[in-house]
């Protein structure tokens, strides 16, 4: 929602440097790289609900602070701190779905879950554009704060704990209290661990996963590239439609619908197909035993759609074709991104079920750094290469990263998992 308001924010705070203007948008995503590193492990210690609720409260206060900011320093600082709170659902979502769904059902669940964080950046700018045009940019933050307050209130009533070790620990305490039997224990108890030692292990785990697990490294790198591309395309939309196509802020924001359509169609196609392919491969190849590699086949069409969409978007924008053509390219690109996202996330959750929150958190680090960094160099790249060759360069990189990844995972994924002390099984 902030993207269409950037020009108005820059005008009010006298921001003339293009990097500072882009920083106002993307520093929120930089916090997404830091939050999951400790929020994921904390949820594996104290439970999902308490971490989600406290983090959401942090987002609420500092997002309101953005709306009340009086200087660019305050705006950038509050954006970063609200991003820390906002990163909790990204860090914990995969873990919660791992708690709730079996491998055969998980594909559909993760598809629906993945849609929201990607659909938000596509739909948000439409609302942000009309809010900025008809009121002030401050209402972009006030409106999201009001919406979050409603979510926070409903969370108190409807959010329930899902993490098995925490639930069993609570049950153990109740049984000890009712029976007086102090010898009761759960399979997750380790009497030799202190709180300090447990906290240290949990907080180090995402770094250890990112540093030692080749699967996490490869998938995190590919996810980072996809996420960075998405934010780069988002950052170029306002200038393309307002400067090149001479549309107003509000009307220009409607072009984000194309990304939303791509994300929605990608999800609707991917969700049923992913679980269907998984069940069929489990029956035919796995002899009744599921493997994370059964998520890989659907990565292939996703890897093809991303560069196709980028080529179409870039060259149609370069030659100022009818506005529908770059929108079709953006929709194809968005469909490829979300298919890739869903397959990667499901693969990681299937591979590291108990430590899913830490594993997803580790992958989120690189992805969020890319989302932060890509929009910063976008103005310079497009100034040199323009839309045609600029997007072509990104498409060629997507081919180099995305096309070999599914093949390598299919061939070597199982071998790498068997060498891991964290992977499931």
C-alpha cells in the first residue's frame, strides 16, 4: 500500500535521493530478514500463539507510528520496527501448517497460505493509490493499523496453540498437578537442558540450517531471487504507468490487479495439482512412502513461466504497446513466482517438519534481503538498460537459477537429506 504513496511521502519529508525514497518502501522487508531468525525458534520454545500475538502488537504500534511520523528518520525507523513485528506470520506460518496438516494435505494448505503474503503486495497498492489520491498518505498507515487491530482482537478468541511439544508440556503440568506424580515426562523433555541453553540452541538453529544444509541454501537462494524480482517489478509499476502511460495514481494502481490475477490463478492451479502429484508419486514411485522430492515436478512449469512473463512485460513496456500486454506479462510472471514459492515452501516443511519454523525462517532471511535490495538498484538498471533489456537480463538469470534447480533437487535431494541431522526421518 505504501508504493503509490512514495512520491507524496518524499515530497512532505523533502526526500530527493532516489535510494532514500526506495528505502522507505523496502526497509520494511529488510526487517523480514531479521525477525524470523529469532521468532521461529522462540515459537518452538514457547508456542506459536504467544509469539504471533506479541509480534502483531509490535507491528500495530509502530505501523501507527509511521502514520504519525514527522521526519524521514522517524518514518524509516518505524517502518523497520513494524516490519519486525510483521515478519512473525511469515516465520511461523510454515511451522503452524506443519503442525496441523499431513504431507498429503499440506500442499493445498501451503498454497492458500502463500497466496496472502504475495496477493497483499498486488492488491494493496490499488487501495494505497486511491487513499493517497483522495485523502493523505498517512491514511495508508491508519487504515492498515485499524485492520490489524481487528485481527489482533480476533486472535485473542480464535488463535489456538498447535505446536506438539508445547501442548504436551502443558498436558504434563496439568497431570502432575492433578495426580501429584512428579515423574511424568514427554518425549520432548530433556532434563539436562537449562532455559539459557535451550534458548541458545533454538536461536542458533536457523543460522546452522542456513550454514550447513545445502537444500536450505539452494532453495533459499532461488526463493530470494523470485521474491527480489517481485519487489523489483512492484517498485517499477508506479513510474511505468504514471510516467510512460500517463495514468493517474489511482488508475495506475489498478494495474496491480494483473499481479493479483497471476497469483490467484497460480494458487488455484498449483494447490490441487501439488497434492494430486504427491499422492500419485507416493503410490507409484514411493511404494506408499511420501518424499519431499514429490513436490519438485510442479516447480518446472513455474520456472518456465517466470522468464516468459518477464520477457513479455519488459519488451511490451519498452515499445509502449497497449496497456493490457505488459499486464498479461506481469500476470504470467506472478503465476510462475507463486508456483515456485509454494513448491519450495512445501519442500522445506516436508524436509524439516519438527524444525519447520526455523527452516522456513532461515530461507526467509535471504528472500527478504533480496526483497530489500532489488528495488534499490532498479532505477539505475532501468536507466541504463530500459524496460526491454533490463527485464531480459532478469529473465536470463531466472533461467540460469530456476531451470537447473528442480532437476538437481530430484536427483540429489534425498541424498542430501539423509546426510542431515535436522531433516525428517
